[in-house]
C-alpha cells in the first residue's frame, strides 16, 4: 500500500491544502476539509464557483438511477447511433490516443460481471453522498430549489418496460428501493405526463431520490466556505503541478487569466478536482487518470402553465433525458457526445441535440413550457458541459503516486449525486481516516480497497 508523507502545521494536525477546481466536487471537498480544521485555498480559472460542468446539469440527485454506461448492449447501441445527431450516446472519432484508449477500456467493462461490480461501488458512493448532502443541508439550512419528491423513469415501449424489471431487481440487491409502477400509477405520481399517456408503457419510481439546482448549491456552499476562512483564487490558470520531494511541499504554478507573471503556491496536499481537465494536469507527473470528456447538453425553459408542469424529477427512457422542476423553469438535460473538448453550441450537431431536448418537452407536455426557439421569439437557455467520465463510471478519489497530489474527479453524469460524499470522503482520507463505505479509493490495495486505510505520517 502506498505511503503518503505530508507535512502538518506545527503541533495542531492542521494542514495547508490547495483544491483545484470550484465546481460541486471541489467546493464540497473544501467545505469538508475546512470542517476538519484544515487551511484551504481553492483555485479556479473562472470568475466564480460552478461556472463550468456544475452550471446547468440535469438537477437530479439520483442514487437509484446510476447504472454504468458500460453494459453488454452498449457497443451495439453506440454503433447504431454513430450517425444520429440526436442519439443519446454519440461517438465522434478523433485522432486522439486518449479517446481510443478510453474506448478500449470502456469495451472491457461491457459485460455482466463488470456491470454488477461497478454498480455496487456507484450505489455505495451514492448512498454515502446522499447522507452527506442531507447533513450539509441540515447544518446550513441552505435553499437550492430542492424538491424531495423522488425520481420517476418512464418507458415508451413494452419491451423497454419489461427489461426495466431486471434493473429493479438488480438495484434492490444493493439496497435501492426502486419499484416498478404501471402507467396508471406513474400518472398518479406525476400527472404532468397525462397528455403523453398513450405512449407510456409503464415506469419505475424511487421516492428517496430528489432534485435541486447544483449551481445554486455550489455557489452558496462556496460563500459559506469563504465565511469559514477558505481562501479563493479565481481567474487563475493552472499551469503545472509539482509533487512533494526532498522535504519540499507540493506546489502549483498559476497565472492570472488577465495576464501577468506566473507564481507558485505550496501546500501539504493538493487536490485535483478539475473534471475532464484533471488528466491533463496529472499526466506530466506520470499519473494516468482514465477520464475522458463526455459533452452533455441542457435546456432551461420558462413555464407557461406552472400548475401543469411536473414537480417529480423524471427520466424519459426513449431519449435518455432528465427533466427537473427548478422554480418557474423546467430543466431538461441529456445526451452524451464523446468528441474531445469541443464546447461549441453553434455546430450542426450541437443545435440538433439542443433542439431535440426542446422538441421532446413539447411532445410530452404540449403548451406547458415556452419551447419556442430563438428564431421564433423564444428564450431557451441552452448549455453544454463536459462530463468527466471513466470507463467504469466510478470516479477517481484518493491519493496518486505523485507525492502530495490527490485526485477527486471522473464523476461523469453523477457529479451532483456524488458531490457531497466525494468531498467528505476526500477530507477523511487526507486526514488519515477511512470513509465508512465499500469503495475502491485510489492509493489503496485493490484487494482491500474498501477497508485498508491510507497511511499518513507527520
């Protein structure tokens, strides 16, 4: 097992820790580290928190709807969808060794044994994280357009509904109380889909899941962090990392996005929580993080008939899109595009995927939202973000082989679901404790990843 040697502040056990990234993962990490008494500095290239991947996601806290992308049907579906701009998963081949390496690793996970193994860890982290989120909300009284009404998943074909029964049974094995519901029961749970009733075969429902605005939560938690003494350095490009060596602490080279000279920050530990960009920072240190960006899209639509709009967060299986009520707006999000770091919204593919989201809302709930496109006088808020995906969908949390450098990234589409717990687990590991969940943390023996503690020496 890897031995991590860190320098602690004199006699107090308090460490000086730098967190790179001010999204839900980075801010949650900073919060839990500060709660443990550590001195924390957060660095981000944006002007504030939650301005990239955490900005406009699907808003679901979905412990029960967390199946890995890799399953035995995935390769054939990906091939079928390659030439469909509106496909739920769109693979766009690039001349990029990282993409092909990731795809080969993904294919290796497309079997029943790997699927079951991966589900177990994802669910364990989800349950741990949900408890951590509730604890933060209880302590802070934070409001973030939260709705504790569960998540419903509906199916448009009888075959898909029949197959859903297998998923229900699988999730029950891991303690998730997802249940199969008829079309009639689904419409009682969420009447907003009544206009589409003739096309619904049935669904599933988990009442313990919830929804809320990840951006608002992250912004408010960042404010609380600042009030508790966390330092924030915004608009700073992260140029390079240096591991600890020869008695010197780990360091980060940064430079203001507005120009000027580069400078070095040193710390007892550095946590890299930069989403899809994490592998780029770690690669020069010899750390190979199996993370590749998956471009996700969302549309936020004003409500025209709030009384007919959904209040239960939902998943449309046929399109693989999530819908969540956020006050007087509806957030609809989905689709994954594996095509590198392209963040454009003005390409033909991006337009097609955004317009599909809006069109689908109108098909499901005609007249409930303002679904006019900009050229029609509407004002849909389109957005895209890079989901930092691993081939297993299990995030990378723990210590790397580079002395003093830690990783908390690779959460894919579950950053909001796993954010609070990932931050809490990271803080525990850095503090020399073992988080209370069955999970394979980086830097621990694979055979005993869930039970062997990280060694921390003063």
